[in-house]
C-alpha cells in the first residue's frame, strides 16, 4: 500500500509457501499499528497515489514558511519526510501511542510535538502560524485553523473524501445511508472553510484504486484505520473474514477505491480600509 512518505524495503515473502487463513490473520493481529508507516502492506496491498503528490508539495511550502503547524501528525512520518523545516515547527497528535512515536521521530528535527485531542481547540495563540498542514485529518476544524493562521497564511492538506474504501466498510457493515456515504464530501468541507472566512485557492479530488492481496492485509488495515469498522475484531467478524479469504483465494485481489481531495486555503489579509 503506497504512502506519501518514504518506505523501507519490503521483506520478501516466498510465494511458493502457502499460508492458511489462520496464519495470515495471526500475523496481521501481531503487527504493530502505531503511526502512519504503511510499509507492512508492501507486497500485500496497493493503493494508487493522488496525482498531486502531497508530501512533495507540502515540503516545498514548508521550506518557505516561517512558522508551521502540522495537525494530527500521526507518527510524524509525513512531516519528517520534508528536507527543510521552518525555524518554528509544531505538530499536534491525539493518540498517545502516536504522540510518543512522533516525539521520537520529530524532536531531533527541532519539531515540538503537542498532545492535543482531535476535537479540542488548538492550544495556540491567534495568528501563530503562516502555514498549517495536515494529511488525512479525522475532522478539519476550519474555525480553529483560521484562528491560528496569520493573515495571508495557508492551510495545505490532503483529506479523505466521501465513501472512501467503502467496498471494505460495506462488506462488513452492509449498505450505509446516504448521509454516511456523503460525509467528508469536498463541497461540504469547502462550505465549512468559507464559512470560517478562508478562501479556496485550490481544491482537487480523485478516487484511487486499492487492492488487497490477502486477508491479513484486510485485518491489518481495519486494525490500523479503526474508524472504518469501529467495532472490528477478528473474533466478531471471523465468518466474514474467512468468506473473504476464500473469495480472494479463488478470484484474486479484493478491489476497493479510496477518495482523496487536496485543499489549499488562504486566510485573507484584512485591508486597511476595512478597519476604518
């Protein structure tokens, strides 16, 4: 499964050695899930990358910034992939295991990592940053983003779009209502951003092919991206997992599609005339 951050070489597997359903599931259950390093999926799942190459575009903006904030940084892998960071660089993360991982990775680069719940107000002063970034935030608080941006500052982010990987979600949970399928729609988020006073500079959306080559990849994905099937456990869904394993063995990879959209927003510079 591809990411926008560098990946270490995959550990080769021997295709001549058959692995049973139980073997694949046990291996996936034992794999660590901290951070946003997806190298475990190498050779077991794939996901096409968006054409805009978020990490590269983010790095170019970071190199020009004076003070940056990366929201919901995960394990810090994407931020750490940038060659040059601003003189002041801060990241937030809400999951304790990821806070520890991001701290270990980013502190040597001079980045301050702040533990902050996803739904809480950002713990920073108004106008503290000229660049705010985020890759796959659970929810973008556009009012808070606008507050901490300096006038003329930029929010640059890659969001998860509507009905992303819902082939997997609906396999386990059944058909989802329209309001669930349409959540995270870029048009809805655009309206929220504009309501918060931000101007849309760029907004692009793509749907991207994903393939899961074995049931272990599905299990690890659902353990790592916990909001997809919130009550997921191997024991609860074992019959469906075994059925999907048999389907993959007989028909080939399980195909799904991720949804991604790129946001570039700007906080307007208030004119002198408007203050008179």
